[in-house]
C-alpha cells in the first residue's frame, strides 16, 4: 500500500473542492437561466393574467401581439382598453413596458411592478376632477378641421365619487417612467378641454416623492387654439396636496378662439411659471404679440406681464406701438366666462395713420377701455381723446378732442371740439356705421363775440 504525502492529500482536496465549486457554479447558471426563462414567460403572461386580477383599471385590456425579453422588457402591438359597456378608453398601435423581474418571478404583481411604460402613436383622453385626480375617459377619433382646430367629441365627466372611475389608484404608490411618442391627447378640467397633436412626453412619476415632467405638443385646439405648448417641471407629492413648480410656454394662440374678437387671428405667445398646489396653482409670466388689430386700432410689438389664478388672467405693464405712438395698458381675462376688460392710455398717436388721411395731421393722446361680456359680438370700446396743434390741408387748428364708443362696426363720436383761430367747432355727435358717415349739427362759436354759427354739411356721406 502506497502512502500519500501531505502535499498529495492537500492537492486532492483542492481538486475535489474545485469540482464541487464548478458544479455549484453550473447549477447557479442553470438556475439563473431557468429563472430568466420564467421571467420571460411570466412577462409575456403578465398582461393577460394580471389585467384580469387587477382592480386599478376598470374594463378589459387586450393586445394582439406581445413579445417578452428575459430582462423583463415587454413589447406589444394594438393594445386596446375597453370599458365594460364596450366604449374605447385607450388605443395604442405599439408600445412597451419594463416589469420588475423579481415581481414577475415571484408572481407578486404590485402598483410599482411596471417601472417604465412607453406608448407610440396612442390616442388618449384624460380628465381631472376638482382635486386634480386623474381619470381616463372614453375617447373616439379627434379630428382636425380645415382651419386647424381640433374638434373633440363629448366625453363623460370625471367621476367625483370614484364609483365609475376608469382609473382608481386608491392610495397605492406609483413609481414609473411614462414616455409618449407622437401621441394625441385630450385633457379636460371643469369646462375646459384641450386637444393636442404630436404629443411627446417623458414623465418620471413618483407619488411618494417628486415627479418630473417634460412635455411638448404640436397644434392644439379646444378651449383655445394654438401652434404648440411646452410644459416642464416638477410636482412634489410629499405634501398633503401635491405642489407644482412648472414652466409653461403656449405658442401662437389664436385670440379668436378665446373670444377676443371675430376674425381676429393675430397670434399670441404666453410664457409663465406655475407654482403652488396642483388644485390651485398661481402663475406669473410674459405675453407677446407681433401685432393686434381691434376695431379702429392696430397695435404692434405688444409685450406685457401676465399673472394667473383660478382661471383668471391679469395683464399688467403692457406696452405696444400704435399709429406711430405708444400704448400703456392693463386688463383681465376670465378663461371660463371669456369676459375681459382692457384699460389703456395711448400717447402721441399720429392722426394720419389712424384715419389713413395724409391731409389731417395732429398727435393725439387717448384713454381707452375695451370690455366684452363673453360674446365677441358684444365687444365695446370707449374712451376720450385730445390732440395738440395740427392742420387739415392748410388750415391750422389748436386741438381736437372728444369722446367715442365703438361696438361692432358702429363708431360714435360725442362732444367733439376743434379749437381754431377762427373759433371753436363743436358737434354733439356723429357716427360711422358700416362705413357710412352720419353727421350731427355742427356749430362754430366766434371766439371774440361768442356768436353761434350753424355750419351746414351734406349728410349721409359715404366714408371714403
């Protein structure tokens, strides 16, 4: 019998240990691939099985095709979410999600299992109640008409009680990244609704911490029409009521869609920051317009400050150019009633530009008020004016002054006075209605004798 040395015994033990280690490693690799295969198959089944069991989303969710990967990624096509009565809530031609692999392996599906959701070319309709709680609404095709305005169909209101809500988080935490690529989105809150095209969004939603959002759109319609909007910022869910800190840019807004006037399409851009509780954020920013035309007035290079609270916009420190002079203005606008008020003071307005008449020249100062009760046909502009020295053809005068009102193609001038070296010419009123000039009695008062001399003019003269 051959005896082994201590070195040979030690070497044999090492070889045995390496064999055991190798077997364990192989088993670990096998276990890993088995678990990965379970995860892959589980991720593919997660849609059908868990969508039947979950109670966060009301209705039935199906997808025509699902492809799963071993890391928990799932790609799907033609996803359809349908209410129990058959109305469509969501259509997604294609998209993907990433599920937490361990939740899939253990079949422990939670509200935080889905870590990333990406939707491409989807049509989505959402609504918010008074507490800014979100629900997904019935939606149909949202079309763009010939003027570029989106025409949304009516959808059901957001449930206040939650009994008929299609989305019921019920206090459960959400921690998911949501990505939208070229989607169409309708959003509703109170009487306001917006329909947005070409929506691209990246939102990191965390209902127990701070959520981040970065959203941009193409043309939008609904409560107002515009060329696009951008929203970027955060919502802090650590407070009892989530707090927003968001930068908003709304580009190329059509004033006619807001009720500022009929056939008024001078585009407006608003840039603002919204802060405070999501149930009632307040905003401050800037409004700009290259030009603005309202009855009898044409403004250019409009810029001013704007603040927002509970549907009310307040405009302050607004400046514009008008007829070679300048305007300082302020005002307010209610988004829900569409009522607005504008108060302005014009300085050194050139009468030649205002009247389109090179023969009548003076510089005019003007106080202006514009009001609307929500109906663009009921826009009323009124105020008073006074000029310095000027001339009509070759006849000089010292000043022109009076009061005016302008409502829907009806311009009235009251208490007009023209001071000249020959006396003061006055008239109680004259009007221009649909281009037709109607003059009231015109009187010349002699400055030396006080004699009143009526001046006869031909009435109903067409305004050239």
